[in-house]
C-alpha cells in the first residue's frame, strides 16, 4: 500500500486555502467595495450578488477540505494512537472545523435574509442607518461580527495544520512514540536500538533500511514493540 497521500493532502490544503481566502476577501473586498456605491439602496443587492456567485465555489472548497481531512485522519490513525500529542492536536483541529462550519452556515443564512430584504437604504453592508428596517439592521449587526469570525477560525485551522505537519518530522515522531509508551527515562535500551537503526539506514530518526519504503504510520507498531520488548514493565503503570 502506498505511503503517499498527495491527493488527500491537496484536497485538504486547497480547500482550506479557498475557505480562508474567500471569507477574508469577501469581508474586505466584496463588502468593502459594495459599501462605496453612491446609491444606498443598491449596496446590499450588489454585495448579495457577489456572495451568491461565490457560495457554490466555497461549498466545493469546504467539501474538498473535509474529504481530505477525514481521509488523512483515517490514514494517519495509527500515528494518532501511537504518538503523544497528535490526538490532542486532532481534537483541537476538529473543534475549530466544527466552529468554522457553524459560523459559515449561519453567515450564509444571514446573507440570504439580507438578500431577500431587497434594497433597503444602508450605510454599509454591515452598517444600517436610521432608514434601515429593524429586522435588516439586526441581521447586519450579527453579520458584522461573523464576517471576521470565519477567517479567524479558518486561519486558526491553517496554524494548527502547520503545527501538526511539524509533528510528522522524524524526531518529533520518535519522541512522541516513546513518550506515549512510558517516557524517555523508562526505555534507554529501546532508544539506543532505534538510533542504531536510523544511522544504519542514513535516515535520521527513522529506522528503515533502503528499499523498505517510506517509514510512516504503518511502522509505528514495530517501533513501539521494540521499546516495550526491552522494558515490558514500562507499560504496566501506563
């Protein structure tokens, strides 16, 4: 089975990039430009038209991101279980994703309400004036906060994704595995054995010989077995 998952990673990253970039550009570009229109009754319709054109693309981007994220979680599940800290980072990422989905969905609901309002006079897309109907003004005030919440949450997802990529570095992976098994101090012989294998293969931190493939999640069971075989009692109090 291939250790590469380029398609999944591409779907994850490109979808997230479009989700984050589109929400930020919409708040600054679409809403900002529409607010400059001289006719106050045309500001909401113009912004609504722009967001409506973007919505199908945004939905596709979110779907691609979610498909890639789920696929990566499945393929990396052995590492999530074996490496300390990965499960916690995955939980944070999941919470941010759920939050971003909820805010995006509610923002779209507010946008549809504003679109159905027609062309009431407003100072800006999220700024009512004294002539704006109360219901429209209420939706605008909510939108003023949510338009920045989406890029904030998706931007946080970008940061967490970068952090989780760092966790896949060989040194981080081995430290996480050994930390999960019982700590560096509890398995000195196992660490020494891993280091010797890594030097022999000329792959720092990864004990695989040339021709055996890329050492990723499928090999963590063997690594854990090497450590626990040397110190079986290390697991008894874990």
